[in-house]
C-alpha cells in the first residue's frame, strides 16, 4: 500500500523480465487530458480500405533505448509478456536494449531497418529531443507511427530519510545551493524537468548526473549517490517507501494510485509534464505491416493486464493511431523545441 491508502503494484525486475501534455502551464503550453480520468476507449486504427494486415514471418525485435530496469524497458517487456500470454502474435517479440547516446543508438538502428516489419521501438520523450539536440539525420516523421499507449507522470523523489520533507523544503534548499540530482541521459526529459524547476522556481542550477536509464537513476537515489530524481513511479516503486519517497507529482490532478501525493501545481509550482509511452516502426513500413502492428497494440491496450498496469502505476491510458498519433508527435515536438530554446539548448 502507498502511504495514505493508495494501492501501488509491486512488480520485481524478475517478474517484469518474465512477464514481460498536460504540459508546462507556466510557459503557456497545454495538451493532454488530466490524469486520473477513466481510461478512454482506443481510437480506431486508420482505415486501410482493402489492405490486409500482414503479420511478421520471423521474430520481431522490440528495441529499447534505455538500459534494463528503466521505464521503457519495463513497459516493453510487459507488452511482450501480454503478447505471449494472450498469443497475439505468430512470432515471438524479443527485447533488444540499445541504451547509447540518449536514445540515438536505438533510433539509428531502427532507421537502418527501412521497410522491415520485424523491428519496432518503444519511445519516450528522447525520441523527440535527441534528434534535435544531436542534429541527427532523421526526425519523428522518419519513423512509421504505430500507436501511443499511455502517458507516464514524473514524481520528484528524495531519500526516505532525507531532511527535505516537502516540495517547499526542496525549493528552499535548491535556492541556497546546487543540489545533486540524477536522470536518464543528458538534456532528455529528466534534465528538461529539472531545468524547468530551475527556471520556474528561481533555484540555483542543479548538479545533474546522467545515467543510462530510469532504473539506474532510482538505484543511485536509493544508494544516496544523488539527492533527488524525477523518476516515473514504476521506476522507483521497488525502493518505495523503505528507501525513496515522492514529494510531488508533476500533473494537473492527483493520481489515484498515490492519492495523498500532492501535485506541484497544488503547492505553487506551476509545472505539469509527462513521458510518452508509444511504439513506432522502421521507416517506410508497408500499409499492410503497419496495420498489423497497429491492430496488435490495440489488442494489447484492451487487455485487462494493460489497463490494470496503467492504473496501478499511475499512468494515463491514452490510445492514438494514424493521423491523431502523428499530430500528437508534431505537437509534442513543438512543445519540446520551445522548452529547449528557452533553456538555451537549441
């Protein structure tokens, strides 16, 4: 049980391996519906006319741009577990971690598989930011959109025995000295969020330490290598409440899974920010192969396994495909370009 009575699923790494925006209101951006509302019905896949979905003919690589234990790794392996449990694919899905270059290694690998339906990738916000920052020869539009499955919140975490007890304590301390914090990669979603805290709350710059994935980040927090993180809930639940403790959620509304955890907005810090959990394919997939993967992810989304997982890990269920998903990606890209321009990174 979460403190205050909210139920939090505890799934060990072994179980995961086996079983597999609203945005920054102070900056004037808005997008996603509030977290905590009932799971919406998935939007229909785009009409394929006479297109017959074409299934894979050999094992499918499910590429993950973070190290084992991070959010993307957790979700990809959980999705694979659902596919296997419900026998949704004639071919197995194999997790492939490529954690280098803030997601660049994974993206470059997938783009090299042009037209190949046997390689897909789970995304997080670095899918948007890394091509911009590193000036890579591709953008989100280079990939074949498959589906958005959920939006993942960020919490501000500290040690369980930290003298910092509240968000107010954290901001007061951060205005006096540079707090050492950790996050996934450099100038990705975690560092973006700490930069927003600095800009909105007028703190000193944070001493930011990059790691290869969210699992490593929260392990570093639990081991007191850093003083604070902005992990997604699923990444830190293995250490909560014994070694880690959340101070606030960067959401518009409280999430039922942590119902006693206030939002940053409630506490006067007007920031709301989420991580996208979506799936894309290699460039130039045929309509037949794209349709098969869309239908597969729709089936995954509709399982009770996925809906329970979403609720228990404080995610917002959101299923988009086709033009709606592409518009979401385009809007999200503009949001991040504006944020990174404000931060002086691009």
